[in-house]
C-alpha cells in the first residue's frame, strides 16, 4: 500500500517550496524559524537526516516510491507530521523543469545559524570563503572539505549561502556534514573583525593569492602552527587587498604551461589535500 498522498494538480500550494519559491523566499529572512532548504536525491536527503535536520515534506513520483522507501520510513519516524507527497512522473518533470532521475526532493527546516567562535574552538583546519558568488563553487568547496578533512567552513557576509539549492546539490550533501558559520560584521570588509577572531582562537591566516611575496603551498606546513585558516576569494578579482594585508602570509599553488590560477573550488581541493597529506606524513 502506498504511503504517498497522490496530488492531482500542479497548483497545489504544498508544491510551492519545490518549484515556485526562490532561495531567498525559502530562507525566510523575516521569520528565520520558518526558513526551509531543499535537498535533492535520496543520498543528499539521507545526509540531511543524518545531520539531524527536520523534514517538512517529501516529494517523489509513485514510480520511485520503492527506492525511496528507506527515506520515507526515516521521515515517518523523525517527523510524523511531514507531508509525503506523490506526483506523476511527467508532472514532476514539468514542475521541476528537469527529469528527477534520482528519486526525490525533500524540504527541511533550516538549522539555526552557528557561532563562528564555537566552531573555531573545535577545529584545526578551516576554510574562509570571501564573497564567493557562485553556488556551484560553494558546493564544490564543501564537498572537498568533507572529503579531505577540513573541520569547518566560514563564509563572509557577502558569500552565497551554502544552503541554497544548487550549492546543496553540488556538494552532494556535504553542506550538512561540514559545519559552517558566517564570519565578519561588515559585508565589504569582513577581515576587520574576522581575522582578529581567527587570531584570538589560535589560527594562522593563510590567504591563497597570487602575490609577489607568496610562498608555495608545499611550504605552508613549515610556516604555520597547528591551526590554519585558508582564505579563498572569488574568481576574477580574487581576495580584497585589505584581506591579504590582514593575513599572516600569502600562499600560491605552483602552475605549469602558462596557467596562472585554478578555479577556486579546484584550488581548495589542492590546498586541503596538501594539509591532509602533511598531517599524516
């Protein structure tokens, strides 16, 4: 017997979070306690549930109910009032605009924001994302952080939200595995208060930047203490001059064949790998 409530109209308001509300509307800045985020695919839904997020509604096609059974049972146990919605496959594609090939969408309550100082006290390697305004890059950085052992991610006030839908999808749920928080008070000069906070908690601040005085990444572990914060900037303009000045040192990744830099997500993976390699050498 199906556990889904089969819907018959795309106008049903319960479908709004899945297709008709923007990320900003889902975030619910006016009433943060009512904010939502959307997880896509059963693997990502499982990671959100593993992280203790509260589901409010699951949407899938009756054709996928069998493969979604485990997620459905977990949701029934953790949130008995959550809606379990079914929509015929062709209508589901029309609603979302793409074929849902991996099972389901799930709306979750956004968790409360974390205190950056609390995260720093229990971390050794953190990434700081300065004004990165590409959801895919944010998500990819989180995936690398999870895979390569970074303890936390801090994002500047102007950086895109890691819980935005595309960032969640690209990260494959790593945004639920790696704790994160906002750092800095000024949207344009986060480092004024952010870097002193990092120093107070014992971090060496390393800015990934193409500077004449920068050291090669392989030399980093010889120049820092046990706690390091890697600051990554947006592509194009890179890090702000004030951020580079406030950092303890600048770091570059050696390049070949005339290439001057990597995509910021790729650069983060290289840097995380080098720190992980050095830690286990």
